[in-house]
C-alpha cells in the first residue's frame, strides 16, 4: 500500500468499483461451489425405497 493511502482513508470511485467487482466475483464462485446441484445429488445417500407415506 502506498503511504498516502494509509493516512487518508478516502478511495476513488474507480478503486471502490474494482474492490466491489472482486468481492462480487468471489462471492459468486463461492455460492456456485456450495450450491452446485450436481455435486449435492452425488453426495446425498441413495433413497432406501421404503417410504411409509407412499400410497403405491
């Protein structure tokens, strides 16, 4: 970091947009990894097949 940035907490609009973009990208990737439906299906246990509430 530059010395002037340490003493002055003001950042430019351009710098703020860059930081927001990086945060948004990281959040999107993390959300996709956590909520990926294909991996969720692969990691879930198989259906035992004896559902007591089924009518068939």
